[in-house]
């Protein structure tokens, strides 16, 4: 599975959009981009995934660049409860889910 | 609740004890997983069961012994653990391995070995 690079930490003001970047320059054509988050001492929570097209659900939007070498997870109106570690993972559909260090997002009042 | 239930939530055990962690899902998923998360480390995949058959074992010491009696239940049997085994143990489930859907995680068991 392709390697991903994320900033170790980010801050965001409450009520503003949080834009979390992820680089995956070695991604192959059949690999999906997944985003999970982990609130302190809880299990990771699935947020969204995509292959080529941008995706949106009730939690977030996923923007994937045309060359698929990077993506951005957007939380449109961040709240204090969105403070968590966010993981960007690239993998083929049948492969195991493996986690890196992620981005620690701190939403501040 | 995520649909994946882990018990107990907290466990303190001595190095000579034998205990078991339990995971249960009623999401109709066919694959189940054990992960370990030590302090300030990424999650590590320990075991994978697909359709009740163990399909992956990532060089986990034999003092950890998984069991998957059916597609809804997963156990992790623990014996003669070491203090460095203290961690958050997470169970997850997913649809069959060939589909791109996400995993659903439980809330974990916080294990302390004394």
C-alpha cells in the first residue's frame, strides 16, 4: 500500500473549516484513500473514503487531486468535539488497514 | 455505540494471570481484527480473521492467542503477559475483504499488566 505523509499537528478555530492535507504521491490506480479519526482513548472512527472523485457525507468532504497524489479532508464547521487524531490511509480494497502517525487536530474556542 | 462491543473496558492483570478479551459485532460483517495501541505509538495490527479463518498473524508473541468461534465473536486470550503488553486493545470488523468499505472499531479494552 502507498505511503502517506501528514503534518503531525494542526490547530483550527471553532466554527471554522478544518482542512487536513495528506500526500500520497506513490498511490496506484486501484488504491483508495480512507480517512479515520481517533478521539482520545477511543477506537478509530471511519469518516470517508474515495477513489478518484470528490466525496461528501454528513461528517466531512474529501477532495482528491486530479493526479491523485494528494488529498484534503475538510470538516466544514469544526467543533470542540472534532479534536482528535486524523489518519489518512491509502490501500487496496482487500488489504488490511494499517495506521501511521496521523495529524493531531486541536479545535480551539 | 458503534455496533462493535468490547468487554471488559478496563483490565488489570498480574503477569501470571490468564484472562480473555471479548469482542462482539452484529453488523453482519465477515472479517474481524485485533489491534494493539501502545502509548504514543500507531495502531499495530495483530490478527485478522476472515469468515472465521485466521488469515494473518503479524509476528505476535504466543502469549496472545486469538479465537474466532463464529463471525460475530472474537476473543483474545492472554497468559503470562509482560508489563510492556500494557496497551489499548481494539477490535474491529468489516465486510468481506474484497470490498472497499470502512472498518468499524470497538471502544477498546485498556489493559494494564502489573
